[in-house]
């Protein structure tokens, strides 16, 4: 059985945060890091041996007395997502075995997502309204859903 652990790079502030995530992975787990371009260089350094050798190197102490403890990690798959590939450091980008560029959603696909989300929110939405929100969503479901909620809130206030 494969599990997926999902996090966002802004949530990983210290190397200990990443170490906690990595040491809780099981064999064949998938670690998904959203906004991976926002990892700090120090966090990236911790991630490199995990990506290359399934190993976590923890440095205890500082200066000449510092010691490195190596912790073996189970084999896992790392998926990083970003809308700003140009902000990824070259060393991090080079360590990924594969890189894919996803296409933005079409307005008709976004309109379908908006209609389904409106139904989950117990809100009726006209086809034209879903289309108008979709056109303003820059091909991104996250933006479409945020706009849908804003429109819903506006309608609730205006109609109360």
C-alpha cells in the first residue's frame, strides 16, 4: 500500500521540520511538496541526500566538535510542484529524475470545476456565471475556487 504525504514548502521552516516528515515516511510512500521553489537553500541541502541516497544527514553541534548522524530512509517518491520553475535552484532541479510541464486548464474545464464546487457548497450557479468566473481564473482551479467563494459571499451579503 502506498500513502501520500502532502505539504507545502512554506510550512517547512527548519531542517527539523523536513527531518520529521522524512523520518515518518514508509517504504513506497509519496511525498508531495507544493510550491517547492520556496524551500530555503538550507532545507534543500537536507533534502539532497534523501533524494539521492534515501539518507538523512543530521548535524549535531557546531564547529570542530560537530558530528553527523546518518539515518537511513525507506525508498520513497518525491514530487515537487511549482508554478515558478525558473525559481528552482539548479541543484534541486537536477536531482529530479523527471520533469513535467502541465498545461493550464481551459475555460470549459474550469467552468466544470466551478459548477461541481458550487454544488458542494450547496449553491446554484448559472452556466454563464461559471463561464465568467472561469475566464478570470488564469487557467488555475485554485483561483477559480477562490473567485467562486468571493462571488458567493458577495451574493449572500447583497441578498440579505
